[in-house]
């Protein structure tokens, strides 16, 4: 009988996962605006002083703002960056206005379709609806062509480069099977598109669960292990944003964050206290404070 | 509860409700910020729900494209995001949990939509990308988001502008992130855009605009009660022509108002801000 | 106050629904092989003596065979027609071999992508992988073109013409909201693609349920009313095929069917007895016999 | 239970299992008919499951692309369709309920696949469309189904042919519904097909074929125990060259056989047909 190798565990530590991200990587980041972003992973990117990252997705928010404020960002390819009720993302805005970060502006559908095209290994995606906008003017890799069937003018949009996807999910087992609860929100479905498009996919989760837990609800396993590079347990991993079924966004901390983001100096103090000097996520959560966390946790289920 | 003259928000809600048809499929996202939330989310949602309760029971309300026919009256607080679990769990016909969503964007499933932008110009082009040049913007804004698709694929788009100022009603937007009627309907056709789509109305704290489909230019359709047309002109960065015959935006009747206050927004969480036009 | 119109009911009878199908229609039909086909609708198409139909989908089976045997069919656009353990679909096979029915051969992915393209209102779909096959030789509407980005040779496939979609589902309310149980099979997901691609969509269901039943599980409402033209209550509507959660395929009746399909004469007798002379679905089920139905109903849940 | 010499089905199952790697993602559909089901479904499923139990515990078994890592040993009867509720409800890691499915077809997620066809030719091209001309076929077959994609996108395709006859092993298939190696690997590249994909092996009741990647032609890799190479030649419609040195398909060892009989197919529902090569 052949020697039997072991079932592989894809469970790795946050710092090990982030150490596998090269400077200059193109990263699709899950979540939207204030919600469901893999923020623990973002903080570790900052701790490990990653540089020149390109972030892509649809509707970015606090995750891009954090990277911009930490000087980790070179480029954003998305349909938008904003903080909802907290207004524009100030670190991001400042970085773009100062020419430190380039924003490639796509509409929502374009931002997704180029990632879909990457996942489907299509050589291009046809875009029909941006005539008259300034969008193609600033996207030099779009190529005008005539529809071979109708002759209509279209733009060929190349697939996105997605070296890595990083998403935050409710549950995974050590093998890398990822479970989402039955009522999932649209950004969670979009996260799956990112995960399947990337060359490597890291999933941070609120809880690592048993393999049997996954097999009890195979219809909720939306990302089977073979599509996952690594899983990382990251409780409160979307904080200060929200994670459905777990916690709402942390108003107390968000106000502190937004206030700090008003100047580079204040944000550097924020980063030092909550990210760099904190050194790890447990210390981050300690400094955020259990009272803030408990308040955010009061979601109506 | 039902006493009192209509607020501007109530007047505009009923005005919008009257634009809606029984066979409409209406789409609105959730917008943040006091005035923006009122114009961008609360008025459209309340108007669609009011229409469902009155003349358009078969209207389909698509909240952010993923929640079909939610019971708006059950909201306990006004959500400040379209990605919140409280919306996800709201009593509704359908919760779309797949990407792409159920509605057929490019086929024109959506017959009426609501959007807003930092700038809108004389031809209904919109901008939510930047003020100043794209390469070195004076203000970097959010991005094109879904605005491009709103004006390209939805049937009648109702642009809800929370602020009416010559700086955001401009002759030409700094970045066209969504296309109105450059060159009129003929211009839209040349650009490959559906002529059945595009902006139908622009609603502001001062007035309602529509479009001359031939020239493609925006024109004042009505001014709100108590607004001097001269104020509209002074607040608009493009030529408006003769405003002497412009009517007043119609007031809601008492029956509509009562339904709005007792059944659409019974907790007063949607339309409670008496003066949404804070920029006025 | 404006006069208040009523909530529209989309519930119609099987015969009224079928009377809205014109001869020569292009119909996407749900289900696969022996499973989940809207067979009651098929039988009514035969009763109303529809002609020159084009059927499209992916993996057709007994539904196409029935239409072929009844002389209702002109063309099939699909990746295949077969009856699984019962072998080739004999009526279909005979009709193609005699030149009475034309089969347009697509691969699985092509068969779906052209329907997706119709639903998404794309002017074409790029096909990269059929070089060297004989597939394009017999599909004259494919147009070769060079990828605008990579220069690679591709085929532009036009969107399918889908006048009507007909699918069989577990539950719908009178308004037209369609509910599928949590563990759905792949063909049920494909049915939704057909339903969203068609100009008009008819849904036969095992049970009409209350609107409140739908609203208790909005995450299982996969086809909201605004996308549905008409709903028809058709208990045993997929018989003699299977319908998950309700019944397995009817072995006894399938054997009778397959035996009859061996000659046009025998099949005409079958059609007369079970379809035309039966006149309606209740009589059809009566003639199938309650014992066959009860046996098929013994599915392990 | 574990006594007795291996049947051909058992020999081929273990042979296939040994082709599988720990990092493989393997795909098989469910094929019907006695011999077809044995070659097309039972042997591939049993081989993948055996590999998972032995040298390849991390292999991913994708049943028809929508059921991930089902516990095959729990099957109470052999399903005769890939669309049955009994499969849907089988203990598994993931049940894919969306179209398109979770695996990324065009990206090469599937590293090993199994398929069959009515005809296969000297270059590994397959045909499941028609015998005779397409316009007036002598026999109209099923259609291209997923065969085209199997040979275009999957990594190593193992073609499982339940019948070995000069009428289905032909010099040129009547309709190419899936492409092997016309012109060898270079020919595949010219056609725009991935050179990492295509048929790797063809397994029949008589022998195992592989391919000369330069010429693209099929060649006998081994003959099954007790089969005369002359019978292979007589049953094959294209030239096979010198068969004098062809080895015998290796027999399974007792340990592998015991696992197969006691843990993979404990009820004897998959591999119970002692002689699957009914056409022989």
C-alpha cells in the first residue's frame, strides 16, 4: 500500500499569510464601503510595511483608506471609494489629490466584468454603454472595436490582473471550505467572484469550524477548498466595519478613525497606536476597547 | 399626525409617486448624509411605497437591486447603508443572493431609477468622479459607481439633487461619469445609448427640471411653493431662458398626505427632516 | 385619492398559457434529460397541435422527444438530446435522420452562453475553444474575428432568439414569484437563466402557494414576479420525468413511452391515448394510473 | 469479500487511481447503460475515491461539476443520472447551486477528466454527434454535450471507451465534437487549444492507449491481462504499428484491492459487473 499523505491544512497565521504578499501586488479586496472588508489583513499589510499595492474591486471604502493613509497604496481600480455616512475617504482623497495614488475609474459593472473575465479566462469583455462618458479617456487599455455581428461600436476591456484576492467570511474549516449563512448580502456574492478570479485566494474568517460543520450544509459551501490558498482565523476581522450575523460597524471607533484621517499627522498617530505599535490583532482589539466592541455587537438578528 | 401643511419632502415624495406607473420596476440605492439621504433614498423609497399603496400596487420596488418589494413601513430606523443586515432581514418578496443580481440590467428590466451626483450639467450629464482635472483633481470624489449604468440602462431616471447651487448645476461637468442628452435624443443614439433611457427629471430643493429632447438641454418644469424663479436662476450655472410662466410644483392632496404619514412613514423616520434642502 | 387598481394575478390555465404560444416560436425549455421538464406544458402544446417549434436549451430529453414524435418540432438548438438509461431519444433521432427536424449542435457551454447573451442583451458572445471541431461548420451564424486585445482567433456567437421560456418549478404564488427549495439541482439554476433570457416566461409549478409563504423565505424566491408572464398549477407537471422533492421518474410509464417510440405508428397510439384523446392533464394522470404515480412518488428525502 | 482475482473493472479502477495526483481536481459525469456506466462513471468515481483513501487524500472529486467530494461509499444504489435528488442529498463538501458552477472551467480548475464518445479516432478526436453525414445522418447521436469542453479545458482527459470495435476506433471520426491532437501538440496550439489539456489516455475493455505527442497518434500503452494484441489490432480501425513489446496492464495489489472492495464499494453496487467489456 502506498504511504498515505495527510489531509492538508490551509490554516495559516495572519502574519504568515501577509508575508506571502509581494510589494506591488494587485489585490482584489472583498467587502463594500464600511462592510465585510478583511480589515485584520489590511492592518497586517500595514504592519509589514507593504508598498505599491494595487487594489481592485467594486465600491471600496475604509480598507482602501487605511492603506492610502499608511502609504501602502499605488493604485485603485474600482468604481468608487467612500465611507457612506462618514463621507469621502479622506486619506484616499488626499493621496489622489497629491498624485500619490492613481485611481482608475470604472463603472460598477465594468469593475466587476473585468474581474469576471479574469476568472473565466476570457481574453476580453465587450463594453457597450460608455460612449459619451469620460471613462475610456482615462483607461488606455480599452480598445475600440466593431461588434462582429452587429457592427456596433464597442470597447474591448482586458481582464483584470488579480494576483491575490483577500476576503472576510463567516466560517471556514481548516481545509479551506468556506461557508456563508443562507441570507447573504450582495457584497458577499461579489467576494466569491474575486476569490475565483485571483491567482491566490486568502480568506479570513470569524470562526474556524469543523469539517463536519461544513458537510452538514454543503449548499452553503460557496468556496470549496481547492479554490482557496489559505484560511486565517480573524475574529472581529472586519472591524471597524460590519460583518453580518456578527457585528455592526463600530460607530465609536469609526468616529475616532475619521477624525484622525483629517490630517496625515493625526492619522500617523492613529496607525501607530492601533496598528503598528499594537503589533497584532489582539492588541488592536484591546486598544479599540471591549466596550466599543460590545456596542457594535448589538445587531438585531 | 396628519395635521400640518406638507413639508417639502412630503410634497416631493407625492410628486415623485405620481410619476410612477403600475408596471414600473423602480430602483434606488441607499445614499448617506442628511440631505443626500433624504433626496437619494428616503423620498424615492417613500414615493415607490406610496405608489404601491395607491395607484400602482403592481409596481416592483428594487432596493439597491437586491431586495424586492421590502415592506418599508416596517423599518425601525432609516438604514444608512445598502449593505446592512437590517435591510437584508426586512420583510420582502425576494432577497437576491447571487452576483450578477436577478434583474437584467442591460435588457432594461429597470424602468425607473433614482440617482444623484456631485455635479449635473445643462445636458443632464452627471459627475461623481472629480472636481477639476482628473489627473490633478481639486476634489477627488467617490467614483462612477452605478451612475453610468443608471443613465445608460434604466428607463426614466429621476436625478435627485440634494443641493441646488451654481457650483453643482454647471454648463459642463468636469468628468462625465453618466450621460444625459448631449446633442439631444439624436446624440444619445449616436453614442450607442438606448433612447428609451436617460434622465427624465431632475429634482432639487428649489425646483423640478425636465429636458428638451431635441436640444438635450435642461429646463425648469416647475418651481417649488414659495421659491422665487430668480433664486433658481441665481443658483444655476447654465442658461435657463424665460422663467415667467413656470408653474408651481403641485402640492399633495390631503388623502395622499395622510397615507404618507400614517402608512408609508408611520414612525416618522424617513421624511422627518422638515427642510431637506439644507444647502438652500 | 386615485382609484386603486388590483394586485395582478398571473395565474392562468394550462390551455390559456399554451394558446399564447405561436406556431414557429423559439422556446427555451427547462429541465434536463428525464428531469424537471415542463411536460404538462409539452402535452398541451401537442393537444393544441402547435407546429414548427424551435426548442433550445442544454441537454434536452423526453420533452423534445415528445414534440418530435408529435410532429410539432422543426429545430433543436442544444448540446444534446437523450434519455439517459433509456438510450437515444427515438422520436427525435428518427425525425433528424429523416430530415424532418434540424439539430443545431452546440457544446454545453455554447448552448448556455448564447442564452446568457440574450438575457444580458450582449450583441455577441466570444467563443475561444472550438477550433478543430466541426461545430462551427454547421453553425453559419458564427463569425470569426480577431480578439481586439490579444489578436487570438475567436468566434462571435450571436445571442439566441428566445421568444418564450417554459420551466417547471416547485412553488409559485399567484403574483408570479417562484420559490425553489434550498438544495437546488444544476438544471434548476439553468432554468433561471432561460427564464431571464426569454421575452415571455411561463412557469408551471407543483403547487400554487400563498404570497406569505414566499415572503417567509425571500432568499429562495429566485424569480420575482416582474420577470414572469404567467404561472400555471401543474401537479405532476414533470411526469414521466422526475421532480426533486416530489417524485422520481416513472419507470413503468417510461418503459411504455420508450416502447411506443420505437415506431411512428405505436407512438401515435401513445399520443392519442395519453395526450390528445385524454384532453387534459387530469385524464392523462388517470390513464397513467395512480399505482405508477405512487411508485414514482417514493423518493428518499 | 476480499477473496478472488481482480475483475477487469477492479484492475482498471486501480490503474486509473494510480494516474491521479494528490493535487488533482477530477471531474466525471454520470453515464448510463451497463457498460457505459461502468466505464464512464463507476470506474472513474471508484478510482478517485480510492485515490482519496490512499495516496491522494487532497484530491478533489467533482461529480458532474456540482457535487464536491461526495462520500461515494454511502451510495445505496448506483445513480443512473447526474440530476437525481439522491445525488443532491449525498454527504459532500459542497453542493453547487448556481449557474455557472463554482469551478472555473476556462481557467483549468479541472486537472483530470473522464469522458467517452461513440467514436474516437487515431488522433484522439471524439464524436458523439452523428454517424454518417451531419445533414443526413445514418445514426443521430446525442450531441456534443460537455465533450468539447472536456478536451479543450480539462488537464489530462482519460477517455473511457466501454466498447472496443473497429467501428468506433476509426481513422477519422464522422464529426469532430471534441479535439485530440490533430498535428500533435503543435497542431493543438495552432487551433488555439491549451497544450496542457487534451486526451492523456484511452481505456477500453482490451487495452490502454496513450498518444505520441509529436505525431498526435494514438498508440497501445498496455494490453489487459489475457488479451491477445492481435485482438486489439483487429478491433481497431487505424494502424497501430508494432505491438510485440507491449506490456500487460498492471494488476492491482492485494492491499489496493481490499480497500476497493471493503471501503470504496462496500455494497458492491459500482463494480459488481464482473465483465464490463460486454462488447468484447
